[in-house]
């Protein structure tokens, strides 16, 4: 067997011992191996994960050729060491004057995609355009992936459209790019186009499309894709299994997701993690934690994503003790050095309003990335510490980080909450410059910001020009109109939304029912309330009930409001009874007002405002002894109504 084949055999068998033995024999023999043998040794060390040995061998080589450089650049790129890969690429071109080939370009562009090195990637693309007569499909695919990961979807699409023969890899690259930027519907359209062009479904395109269907919660479409994959003979590998579990879990079909997982021969960590994430998303945090414990009992080692999902469960439930214990487990198992896990821990403490602990985690991290900054900023915003959030944004910019779509959406949220219209406009300008205004996440945040600032015309302009709208975009426009009393306009947007085939959620109906309240459309509100369950399978919450009760009360039908509460399958909360109480006070329905007040006090005995309202009701009805008794109860409980004040 030749020396080259022996070295390749060692790499194939993943035997670093044999590889080192061959290398040692070469050194001892005193022979001077040619560049080809050195290249085989370098590739072997790279494939076996010993990049330091590969670099050491490279440094000692007297003669290097294109294969030598490409092997080292590819190794660094595949191991995620993008900066070193790009530095080698520069040295090869500028110092050694070697012209890259297709494999070199793919490795270098992939490195740029990993770290979002937009300028470097564009320079490499420019070199390819100037010097290469034809571009290999592998290079085109890597360019599509690069521009997509950098958020430049228009450029990614332009490159995609120039590929002479579209293949499954290029389609998956473009679909994944659109999905990463929240453009899932466009990803589905590209998939359909690829099918018409004769591109066959493989496990990667299947998994990617299931991911898009999961994010859009398109259960029927996903099932059709599943049937298509079965017809095409797509194998149920671990990637497909994870995608299928994730799809059913995200669509709320947790029983089907559990069944897929239980029927798998050897479920992997990623699939179990997907189901844990599904439980968290559906508000079943206890089930998520139980599944995590089963996973540990079965001897499966959690991944970074598993820890992030379980921390999400504790964060949603604001279960401090459980989250802190899991944080200890993360440290014991040696995951505290993983940036992804640290970001999840940081986000957990931010969600439970432990901002000091969150900041401590942030400062203790080896590497802070844009996700770390976003979690810290979002935690400050959600806790109402807007000044701290603005301070973190300034620090982030000074550190040289460029905002991504999520940073901009958080910043727009701050502008809407304050409200700060001028800051919002300036942020909008910053978004337009890199061409991010067409992104659905950014577009939805812009609509919400302008609506909260009372600039409904500007919100509508952004809404109209947004190329792809998702449910959040529609909800932001409906809610914006509803909050400012433009009920009829909100209902028109809702009709347009249904005609576009977008399925509403519970938040949509809050805006719709509020809009009906503004225009006094009781019958229409009752129709929409009924359609929630009948047409869309949405269980009404007390917030929806409060909207109907408030509308009944405005119409002077307090008895009708009470009857509606009685027939509500859930448990009415304090807000519902307060709506009824306010209506009864306005319509002077003493008996029902007293009943509503008593219901509120049974939920919150220390509600001072209800005591005052109840006392006033008795006083208006000349029931002085009852009014006095309520006042005495307040004094006995040392309750005091908060003094009203304004900013004026």
C-alpha cells in the first residue's frame, strides 16, 4: 500500500495513533517527503480535529501549493475558526500570490458567513466576478448562504437567480436564509418553485420546509410536505426526526410530536430538545421539566439547546429556585464556557427581573455576542428600565457590534413604550440604509412603534409597503387602530387579513373585540367571540370576556353582561368584574354593582379603589350606614386610594 493511501486510511479510520506513527516513521527515516505527502498529512490531522498539528506541519513546509492552503483554510472554516481561515486566505493571495480555486472560495465564503463578515465576503465575491469566467455551483451555493446569513436576502436571491442549474443545495440555502430572517412564507414559495423546476426533495429541504411550516403553524401544509417526502423516499434520519417533532410541537400537536418521538428507534438529544421546546411554547413548563428529567434518567447528555429550552420553561414560570439549580448543573457539567448556554442563563435571570444577576453573567462571559447584548437589552426593557436599555445599546455600539434585526426590534419597542417618536424615526433611517426595512420582523416592529406613538398614518404606510406580512404585522396594525379608537379601520384590516388567508390568534381577537367596543357593535362582537372557538379553535380568555362585558355595559345591558359572565366556561378574573362594576355604576344598577364589587374583593381584599367605588355607590343611593361601614373597613385595613396625578 502506498504512503498516501496509508495516510488516507488513518484519516478514514479516525486513528490519530496510526497517523502519528506514519508521520514519525517519515521523520526518523530522514527522507524529504514531497508536497503531496505533506498535504495528505495536513488533511489527515485536520480531519481528525488536530488543527494545531496541522498548523505546525504547515509552518515547517518549505514548499506549499494551492492544495496545502485550501486544506488548512477548509479545516479552520469547518471548525468554526473563521478569523484564522480568512487570515490564511489573505496570506495565500497576497503573500504567496496563489490563485484560489473553487474549493478555496467555498471555504473562505463559508468562514465569512459564520461570523457575518459582510465586507470580506463582498471582496471575495468581487474577486470571483472579476477573475473567473464561470462560477461553479458550489461557489454559487456558498454565496447564497453567505448573503442570506448576513440578512441581505435581495442579494442572495440575485445570486440564486443567476445559477444555471438549480439544485437541492442552493434551494435549501435560500429557503434557510429566508427562514432565518423571518420570511417563512417566501421560503415556502421558493420550495414550491423548486418542485415545479424538478428539484427533488431530500432530507435537508424536507427538514427546512417543516421548519417554515412550524414557524407559520401551517399544520395541513406540513402534513402535505410529509406525504410528499414519504412518496419521494426520504429517509427518516435524525435530522428529519428532529424536524418532524419540532413541526408538530410548534403547531401545538404535542401528542403527535410525542408519538413521533416514542416510535423512533433511537431518539436523539435534538429531537427530545425539540419536544421540550414545544412544551415550553404551549405553556406546559412542568411537562418540559419532567421530560428533561426523563432524558437525564435515560443517560442522555443534554446539549446547549436542551439547557436553553429548560431555562425557558423556568423563565416563563418565573421559577427562580429551579432555574438557579439548573444553572448550578450547567456549571458542574462544564457548559458555562458555551456562549449559547450563557446567553440562555442571562436571558433567564432577565425574565425573572434579576437584572443584577443577569448583568453579572454578562460580565463573566468569555465572549459576548450580539445575542448576549440583545438579551440584556430586552431584559431591561421588559422590566421597565428603559434608561438602562439605552445605555446598553450605546455600550454595544461602542464595542463595535452592529445591531441585528432583533436589536432594532427591541430599540423600536423602547421608542414605542416611552413614546419617543423622533428616536423611532432615526432608528427607521438606520434600518433603511442596510435594506432591512423589508424584513418582516423589523417591519412589524416599525408598525407597532408608530402605532404606539399615535402616528397611525406612518404605521399604515409601513404596513402597506411591507412585502411579506406575518400574523404579528397584522396584529400590530389592528391593535394600533383599536387602541386609538379607530374601530372601523381595525375591522377592515381584519377582513383583509382573512382574505389573505392569515389565521388569527387570541391577540388578534383582543384588538377586534376592542374595536367593536369603540364603534358600539355588540352583535358583531358577539359574532367574532363565537367564531374564535367555532372557526379557529381558540379558547377565549378572561381578557376577551372583559371586552364583551365592557361592550354590554356601554350599551346599558348590565344584566346581559352578567348572564354572559355566568355562561363563560372559564373563571372570570378581577378585570372582568371591574368592567361589570364600572358599567353598573354608570347605569346605576345598585344590586349588581354590589355583587361585582364583592367578587373583586374576594379576589383582592386590599383593592382600595373598589372600596371607594362601593362606598360611593351606597352614598348615591342614600344608604349611609352601608357607606360608612365600607369606609370603616378601609380604615381597619389601613387602605388608602392612590392619589391621581398627571405629567402636565
